[in-house]
């Protein structure tokens, strides 16, 4: 398949996506979802919940004991780079790194706010 055929397929896919002739029945479809989709959605929501919990824990720790600072910001940036460099096939590793990234972000929020806006969290 050459480049122009791929380009045509992408353009047709985008046109098909935005050219929807939906009615109320399509939007209100209450069919059961498959077990595979259900387990995938559970994993997505669980990982989002864990990320929010990690941010909260990091922010609370920074608020209680001034654990944040330049080290937390550097750790956050390093975790983001590591997350980008980890291959998508290694799902468990990416989840762990994303939790570390969220924790580092939570612990560096106070330092970032203090640096940018000169506002203390306490």
C-alpha cells in the first residue's frame, strides 16, 4: 500500500467519522458490552483512580512535610520521559511509571505554585 492510498483511507475514515446520521435509538443503545470490553474499561478506570490517588498522596505529603521541591520536579520530568520511552507492549511497567509520575506531580505542585505565583499552600 503506497502513501496516497493510505492518505485516501485516512481521509475517508475521518469523513465517515464526522458524517453521522444518528438517531435517538443509536444513542440510547442499551445492549450489553462484551466481557473483554468490560474488563478493559475496568482497568482504565482503575488506573485513572490510582493516578488521582497518587497525586493526592504526593500533594498531601508535600503539604505536611515539605517533601517537594526541585527534586520532585526533576523526578516528575524524568518519569515523564521514562513513560514516553517505555514501549506500549509493557503495560504493567507503564502503569507503574504513570503512578510514579502522578505521585511526583502531586509532590511538586506546591513547589511549582510557589515558584510561579509566589503562593504558599499553607
